C-alpha cells in the first residue's frame, strides 16, 4: 500500500530543495504516518489503520466510528 493516510487521504508532496545560491532540486515531503490499532466499540475489535498524526487527532476529536464513516464516504478507506 502506498504512503497515504487512510483517514485524511493526505499524500506526500513534491517541492524544491533551495540552496543558498537559489539552485533548485526536486525533493519529497513525506507524511508522518503511523500504523496504529484503534478499538471499535461497535464492532468489538481492533482496527489497524495507517494514519497521519493529523488523522489521529481527528479520530480523538470526532470518535472512531464517525471518522471511519466519513473516510469511507470520501473513498479513502474500505474496510470489510
């Protein structure tokens, strides 16, 4: 699986490394992705997700079930 957050859909970004002489070379900005297990009260099981730290904060704020429903609707995740 690619380096994509399953909750927010964020991907790595591309940009330039800018030297002091203004010479530009391509570089990647990686995400801060973590494999994390969350307990689902409705399903009574652990769900493992590859999420960014922003996605973890979103789960803590809105709850796991609401956030998963939102991510499924947006097409970022498809759990069985």
